[in-house]
C-alpha cells in the first residue's frame, strides 16, 4: 500500500473510502476478501492508476472477479504481492540450482565408485598377469578410467564454482527483497512490520538479561494543517527531512522506523531513559532549529517541530504495554504544548 493511500486511510476520509469499497464490491457481486478489499481500495483511491485502469476495463467488459482473477491482479499491481512473488521465484531458482548441484555430486560419486572398482580389478590383474601384453592392457584400462574421473572432477569443480556464484547472486537478491519488504518506501527507515518484529525480539533479549530497553514515539506537530496548506508532495518532503534526522540519531544498534503517517518510533536496546531522553532532545532541537523551504518554489515553510514520548521497560513488560505507555507519553507532549519530550509513568504507577 502506498504511503499516500495509507495516510488517507488513517485520516478523516478513511472510513468513507472503506465503506465505499465494500458497497462497490457488493454492487458488483465481489466477495469481500482481504485481497479484494485491498484491490478495490486502491481502485477507488486512484482510478487513473494502472490498476484502476485495468479494473475499469474489466468491469466494462463484464469480467467476473473470481479468486484467480483477483490474485493475478494483486500479483501484478499490489506491492506486497509483487514482493511475495519475487520471494517465491527466487526460492524456486535456488531449489533448482541446489537440485542441479546435487545431481552433479551424485554423478561424481558414481564415477568415483566405478573408478574404485576399476582399481581393485586392475590390482588383481597386475598380481596375476605375467606377460607384457596383459600388463599393457591393464595399464591402458587404468589410464582411461583415470582420465574419465579427472574429466568428471573438472566438470564438478566448474559446476560448483558456477553454483557458488549463482547462490551468492540469489542470496543477494533475497536480501534486497527482504529489505524492500521491511523498509518504508518514502523515508528508507524500517517500516511498521520490521518495527513490530524488532520490538518483540528486543523485549525477549532484555528479559534474557542483555540489558534494558527504552521505546520512543515521535510525531510531527500540526502535520495535517501543514499538508492541507502546502499539499502532499511538500508534506512528503517534510516527512523525509524529519526521517533523515531520526534515522541518523536512531542508527544501529538502535532501530528507527516510520510507524505510520507522520509518526515515527525508535527502539533503544540496552539503553536507559537518560540516553533516550538525550537522543530525543537532540532530534527535537535539530528539527525545530531549521527553517524549511519548498523545493519547487523556494518559499519559506517556516519551522517544523516534533513531539516525543518515551517509556523505559521493566523486566517482563509486554511489547503492547510498552507501546501504550510510550503513546501515553507522546499524548502528554501533544497536550502539554507540543515541541517537547515526555517520559511515561513507571509501569506500576500506570497500572
């Protein structure tokens, strides 16, 4: 799902767009499956996009939206489905490559086995034969068998070398696909899926005695008003700028993510509240100190500010509870005047 559509679904028109999608699916007798719902959301949100044009053509032609048709459309036009298809294709290629190597190794084993039998037979012949002609025949047999094994080994070495290069290429491709699947397209920060997985893992590591854990949420102040005034393209420019600051402060071993819309998150593994507070203040001060300009017209956009809230995790707290407390701290910053950092109440007090 594109970032623009995600922002629209999280805004005031989100429920209206969802209701319209359900109504249109019912009108065209299309089952409200998750794939169909996503297709129709994209169709209604951007009817002039490639998917919208194709669905318009299919509706005009009276095409029935069967499960197979919907899956084919999703594979062609929906980003997630494309990534899944890429993963499946790469997995199939890897399976074929490994099967080919396995066949080459089996062939080499058979050749080695046959060569061993030839050596055993030759040994017996050499012990039994006395005349020169018989000895020459045995040596000739050994030479031929040795040459065949050498050729087989050369082929296997070449095949293994080729396979090693191919597997390395496939591994690189899979890593690229994995990064695409876990990276936000607008900001190049981790996306919501990657953030959720990392937060669960960080909680488990903290409970295993590998240090503390602090979670922060950051939100751009008055972003909706800014978007309404300057438009989505300029809004995206602001999101990218804020993300660049957050990404730099939240670099590894921290994890910075775009949580959704204009909201971001940072996981501080092994760090206490003092470190998180200092990092968030640095982010807030850097963003607030810069006067932004509209790229297309060079107009002054004024100052952008952010609000932040963070929570330090005690042992045993769930990721969901930690998120709720960090969100409550962010809420406190918003309602305390914005452009500030707030710390969540300890878990016992919050409970």
